[in-house]
C-alpha cells in the first residue's frame, strides 16, 4: 500500500522542471535559426571574438608546423636523430591541432583563414628558424611557451560560455605542455653535453628563453 505522502505525490504528478517545460521553445528556436548551425541562442560569448581567437590559434599552429618541419629537415648529424624524430612528431601533432581548430571555426559558422599572407601577423608565436641545434630547440620551446600562455588566456575567457571550444583548447594545451617539457629536457641534455665538451661552461640562464 502507498503511504499518505506517496499518494499525495502521485496525485500531484511529476515535479516541474523549468528546462523540461521549455523543450517546446527550444524546438521552435532550433527550427527558426537552422542556418546558425551549432550557434544557438544560449551561446553566451561573442561569436566574432571567438572566431578571431580561433583563427589566430590556427595561424599559431600552422607556423609551428612550418618551423618544426624546417628543423626536421635541417637537423643534421648522428646526435640530431632524436631531435629530428621529435620535430616530426611535433609537426604532425600541430597539424592535427590546426585541423581541429579549422573544424571548430566551421561549426561556429566562420571560415578558417589559411591565407599565407599575414600568417605571421595572425600567429601568436613567431617563425624563427635558428641556426644551431640548440637554437632550434630554444626557438621551439619559446614558441610552445607563447602558445601555452595564450591558450590559457583563451580558456579563461571562454569559461563556461563556450564549453566545446574551451575543451578543444584544453586538449590542445595539454599536448603543448608535453611538447614544452620534451624540448626543455632535450635542450638541457644538449647543453650539458656541450658544457662537458667545453670544459664545464655554465648552462645558459632561463632568462634567455624569455
């Protein structure tokens, strides 16, 4: 048998949830604005700003692909094999990032900017080639540090207003942090070997990467 409280709850029906009661409105708005694709009225951030940030991130990733590819082909000697392998891996991963960013731009109703003109201006990181292996590692590490800082700022800006784009940047950020750690370790190993060959010269200070 039902208790008095259970009987009263059954008589009252299911509890009222504002979201569920608004499903009809959600359906109506979805039909009215189908041209907007993934951008619904609940999208809580300025779309033009997000598209600009995404295109800047796209340029950043493309510049990183080009720099890593150059370092892959230019790194020579037996000691450079590990650097070549790492450069190729990073280039491929940065290309995946660029593709994912371009896809998100399209989802938000924008157009990914692959125009080579102005690529360096749109990119947060710079394209600096480097002459020696140590220079190449340093420039790659600097670029990764720039990307990490800028992507953290974008994630903070997006907050809960565009969770999908925020999660995209969070996943990319995690890989960029791995890249930075790999490069830091490889650079320190190389400089340590050079220091031994030079009779114990001091390692460059961290300030040189700023």
